[in-house]
């Protein structure tokens, strides 16, 4: 887990998102996937900064 941002470094989901995934509707899962894309982008950008 990324302790600063509180999400998994592998899948980019939070603990709540991981634990609740099987109970989420497809709409909720799509929302999480949108968040994941944003987290990945932000993570890549922060890695490039000095």
C-alpha cells in the first residue's frame, strides 16, 4: 500500500474499493476504474518529477 495516498501500488485501489469490489454495481466499478486511471496518471507524473 502507498501509505501517503492510501491505495495499492499494484492495482491503485483503496482498501475500501478492494474489499467492496464484489458488492459494487457495474456503475460503481466503472467509477472506481475512472479513479484508478487518474491515480495511475498522477503516479507516473510524480515519478518523473525530480
